[in-house]
C-alpha cells in the first residue's frame, strides 16, 4: 500500500474571479497537487482542452460548477470533490453497488438492541459466542481506555467479527490504534511517498510505514474476521489492507471502495 502525501511548495498564482479564472485555478490546482495521473493514465492536459471549450464569460455559477464537476469526474476519485453553496460534486461510485449492509437487519437479527457502545464502536457477544464490533467511522476517536474495556468484555468470545462496512474513513491514527491491539510485533503497514513539487512525477522515494503493538494494553489474539463492502473507503480501506496481512485474520465481503493519501483543501477565487 502506498500513501502519497499531497503537499508541495512553490509560487502561488492569482486568478481572476470569473468563469475562466476559476476554471484555470481549479485545473492548475489539480495539475500541481494530484498524485495519481500516471497511475490512472489520465492525460490532464487533454482533459483541460475538452472542458475549457465549455467555459464562457456569461455562464452562471451553477453552469460553471457542473462543467468543473464533470472535469473532476475524469479522475474517478472519491477524495476529489468540489464544494459550493448549493451542491458538492462527488465520485462516490459505491452508491451504485449493492450495499451488502443493513444496520437495522444487523441489530434485529444479530447484535440486538442491548448492545454496548464506546468510542464510536458498537459491540456485543453474539449467541454463538463470537464477539462483534461495528465501527462506522474512523473519524470517531478511539480512546485507549475505551478499547481496553471493549476487548476485556470480548475476551470470553471464541473469535471476533470487526465490521467496517459503510465506513467512509477518517483518521489514520485511529487505524493504528485499532490495529495495534491485534499484533504482538511491529508490522509493515505500507509505504509513504511525499509530493515534492508541481510535476506529475515529483515524489520523494517511498519509505516504510510501520505499526507497533500497543504496550501495556489489552490485546485480542483469537481468530478475527473483518467484514467490508464497496462503501469501505479511505482510512477504512487502509485498515482492511493492513489487517489482511496479520496471521489469523480473514477478510470477508465485497471489494473495498479504495481511496488513500492525505487530502488537502483549497479555495477558488
């Protein structure tokens, strides 16, 4: 797994606050910062030529938004969005796939309505004596003390189901906190490469990214199943990728939604 860090330093251009200026600013922003042109085989200059023909001085804000949104869709990237007062462009391809997850069904037939919850994690020991944890967002900070209590409660189970279906991601620090409870030695989680300049291939050399086991904390070392679906995205996708490499862990479900890197935000004129 390679996690590009979207960051570079160079002169900031100024653009006119009109359709042409905003289009040019958006295209240039992506041209200088986006990491995956080569990986996705996207000719960004050719994309500009096609969409620039649709820009006119008299177009409305909504018309400009639609053209710019269509241009961004060429990247097929769930992290690349354009926000406006009236809409947000998005490439959430997972919405077109079967959900393979129903929160109500899980609660009615498996988890029950008397489940425990802490740090954004719903958990319970199911009737077959398997533990179950549902973590809906890696944006929900996991407290170490909360996780100790969760795993202490689940220690009596014969195995553990970690459900990250419909988890749209969040903070990589929460990924590390959770993974650290299922390992007893340092593991290689992937490689990180930094964007070092505006060129499409200006990156630092990849360096290894490791996760250390949690010290003086409760661990879970019995068999684990991780459930995922197409809406398992970004940091949740990273979690699945890392857990897949741990002995005794099995991944079950649909292909994840992908997504990686550390996105940044910027504003148009």
